[in-house]
C-alpha cells in the first residue's frame, strides 16, 4: 500500500502595506493507490515571533521574501516545517489504514440477493 499526499495552499493573509504574510490556510489529502481510499486534513500556519506567540514577519529582515516573489513551494515549506508534515501525513495514513482494515473485516449486502 502506498499513499500519495497532495499539499495545497488555500489562502494567505498579509499586511497590505508591507506584504508580510502572517497566516496561511492549507490542506493536505492522501489517497491509497491500491484502494483509492482517501482522507484529508486542513489547518492554519501562523507566523510566530521568537517567543512563540503570533507575530507579523519583519519586512526589513534580510531573509524576508516579498509577497510578489512568493510561490507555493516557498509557502508550503513554511507550513510543513516543525513536524507539521509528518504529523498530518501520519494522521491521514492512520485514518486510511483504519478504513481499509474495517472494510476488509466487515461487509454489507443480503444473503438472499443474487450476486
């Protein structure tokens, strides 16, 4: 069984004057290639300051990426950082495996219906 994951950005929230993106809405879906069983999760990435509290990125910092220069790969890098990718892909995998296992041990139908 192999699960293919697809990550995407649904929306970004920024300070219009500076282009500083402070929040990103994302989703991740997984599909088992053998059974086509799928599950998905969505969430929000919130930029944080050094103390871990929500903050607006410093648009004067040397590593600041201008809004117009952002692409999905850069933003997904922010989202997937700090274990978020492993955690969410793990949950999706577990959910898909539970569904596949339940379908393997359970069935539906009527004994008198023609097959």
